C-alpha cells in the first residue's frame, strides 16, 4: 500500500528488527519495504512476515539510505537483516561526508 | 524526532562504550539511556514542567539533559555565577520546575519555592530502575493529531547574557538539535580511543551541542570544571584527549602558559564563541603542527555551529602567499551542508561576494525562537544574526562584528574587530577593545582600551604609530586607555558596552590621547593576567 511519507516519520520492519526514520520525504506516495515486505508506521499492528530470501543484504544502524533518484533519504535507527527498497528498487547507503568536530 | 532517539541509537549501537567521564567508572551509552528513563520518572513524579540545572558541568549534566528529553520537559541550565537577584528573576520564570543544584545552590531554589536535589543525589537517584518511559515518537498519527502541542517540544532553554536588557530565553526544540546532529555528525564515527575535553559551562550552547554530537559520534567526553591552562594541558596528556573545544581567551592563556605545552594525543582543536585574534591562531598553528584546528561560527539561536573553517583550510591559509587565501585564517569557513546563508543589504536584498552586510541563515537547526516572543524569522524563514560580514569568491564567510558594535565616524562604518586585530599584533598588548564615543565633530570618535602584557613597557605613542602603519588614520583610535583587565563574560565574549563606564569609574585607567603624551605607562604596576572563568567586570586597582 503506497503511503505519503513525512520527514521525521518512523517506520518499522515486519520481517526483522530494522527501524528507520524518514529524513527527506519524496513528493510522491510510495511503498517502503524491508526484506520485500512493506514497513509499518509505529502503533500499527505489525504482522510478522517472512522476508523475500533475495532481499537480505541487511541494514546498518546510523547509516543513511537513499534511492537512485535521490527522492527519499532514511536513517536506520535499528539494524536488521532485510534490504530496504522503495517501490521495489533497493536503497543504497549514502557515502558519509564527514565534517570535523566543532563542539 | 527527539533527542532520545539519538541516545537510544547510541545505546543500541555501542551500549558498552563509556561516553561521559573517566575511562574506568564513566557512564556508558546504555547506562545513560537507563538513567534517562529513571530521571524522567523523577521529573514526572514531581509533576515538574522543566528541569533547572544550576551547577558546574559534570556527569549529572548529560543525565539531566536526556532525562528532561525523555520526560518531554525542557532542560534549563542557569549560570551559577549570576547574582542573587538575577537568579531569583530567572527561577521565577519556571515556577513548576524541579531543580538540580550544585554545592550551595539549594538555597536559591528554596528561596524560589522550588523543589530541588543536589547533583550528587541526582546521580545517586537516577541509578535506580523506575521503569521505562515510552517514546513519544512511537505515537500513532491519531495520537499526534490529538496532542499536536507535544509534537515538537522544547528541549533546552538557554538564557542570553542580557548585558543591556533583561535576559531572553532562547528555545531550542528537539527538531532543531536533532537536525544539527544529523546534519553534522556521522553515527559511531569516533574511534573507541577518542576523548573530547569540554571546558565550557553547561549554560552555554557549546556545552549542550558537545553532549549530543559526541554521544552520536560515540566519543567519550571529559569535563574540566574550572579552567586553568595547567589543568587543561595536564588533562589532555593524562587522559589522552583527542579533541577539545576552547574559547579564544582560553587558547591565549594556554599558549602563554609556562608549563609543558606538549599535547601528543590532540588531533582536533575547535574554537569559537568570540573572535579569534589572527596573531594568536598563527602562534597556535606554529606551536602545535600536528593538531587540526577548526574555527566554528554559530549562535545559541542556531543550535551551535552554522559555518566552519576546517584543518586543511587552516594549513592552506598559513602556507599560502596568495593574500586572498592567507586571509581565510581570519574567516569562519563555509556554511554547514544543512544551512542556507545569505548576506543582506540594508533593504534586505541579497548581496554578492565581497559585499558586506547582515548575515542571515535558514535551516532545520535554526530555532530563532524566544520565550514569550515567538520566532524571529522573515517570510522566507531566514534568521537575522545581527552579525555583519561578507563571503569571499569561494564562499568563505568573514565576520566583521556585531551590527550593534559598528562605529560610525563621519559617514564611515568602522568595525572595531579590524582595529582590535591590529592592536593585538603588537608584542606588548595582551588584550584590546575598540569602541565608539559620542563626538561633536564626527558623530562618533574611536577610542581603544588596551591591557599591557606583563613585564612589558607599552608606549602608547609607539602603539599609535604601529596602528597607523596598518590602518588608515581615520581608523586609528583618537585615544588609548591602559587598563588592567577588560570586561569579558566567562566564555570570553567582550562586554564592549561596559568599557566606557569602566574607564569612567576606574581611577587607575590612564589616558593617552593624541595630543597628550605626558602620562607614563611605566609608572603603573604590571597588570595581573586576566582571570578566565570569572566575570571580569571590574578593573582591578593598582595594589
């Protein structure tokens, strides 16, 4: 089910422990999946599901994930086994551009 | 998004890592998360709507910050050096607060009729398990719609120093602080061996930013409660400190220290909070060739840093013979990726490179919000910093000073900082301030007050000549005053407007006007070094 994303929105996986927070929301509605199964908004009943075995690249805590067209950016706040994808297209880790510490 | 999200990620990602205090016995990420739940329960038991922190920086501070965040109430760190009347006035603004008090500070809360516990008790009591407080970010959309007010609560209230008017409470919301961290720090990017040394008091934005950015990076923080150059240098060596933040007055005292100045483990030294004299940073770069220097520019209202000059920029500027690149040593670098920065003219129009005007910023970390006054932003969401400056061709930002400090002599706008920078290059000058004085002929004339370096013989005629060689005569002060000390806040900000009053009341101030060279500065005893970490609002009289 396609949803309208909003920056700051949290989404949890139905197949593993993965949780993400939306940093940049696309203008269009879309379906964010983890391990091939749609992610749910908190408080929504999550029906545990089995992942698609071909979508188990894993998620890493603290990494940012973006789609190829750079329309969505999510931050992984809990790691898991599944692969993140937007409308079937896998998200990639965005390379870090480290800044020197200033505080 | 709340600050507790960052803490929970840290507890999840590197829970066993010590984040605050000494390597053995310090508080780990997981423990900080547990204590934040326990502290939040204490706040709720007392139905407090704010947590006021009145103590020096220490392990109780990060626990207080995250307990308040977890409970959804603001943390209000207050300046423990304020006078009784000022404290009474600020505490009266938080009549339902719970207080955390340093030694001797409980009486302030009692006077205000507030419940308070000592910092030691706070650390003791937050050890106990009081159950978990649910994460408000986990609420459903229906829950959000039902209570939109706690969608994005205030995380921290910081009072401005208020040198000319009543202090204003700057409101920093969770979104502002989280936006700052996510925009400038990479999660778990610090090595386990890294340690950051903090020497700013807890009611300063840098102290708040320090806690949350280092937490997210996974870097241990150590606090120096009372700054002295010797203590700072010893702590850097003994605790193998890898990064530190200082204000310019602290760096000046460290570099001037007679003690062992070796800092073998230090890799990053950031500075900010007040303008850095060019002569001082050049000396520091020469002294510590292995250290990466970072100049950060930011305001309380912008959740700390909005622009920074990184280590490579510093070294490139120092090594360059191109005056435009060399000049960048005095710049604050380029804006952070999440910040839009514009220089604007008097009519609000955007100005191009090289043109000086008002510095305006926009971005998720910019709060620009004051208690009782709302947000001070324009239609497009830009906040006017009231700092003047310009961008060079490659986008490096140069700050000329506070708009309010500009001296208008004849029709010419003169930034005191430019003249002060020249005065501070004189070998016999320890500290200097330039200010405008009402003048019948010019509207304002320029005067300077300087603090001579101990054991030197400062000749004002020589200083005038020195200034004339670097600047036009219209920018050379008409009069030089010699003072024993300048009024500064304890974080090194010059209280410029207090200087004329100080000269008027300090009979030991000696005047050296352009036409009168009769007074001899050598008749004055050598001044004592400026006390940093104290509000040096009064010039000391000769003994």
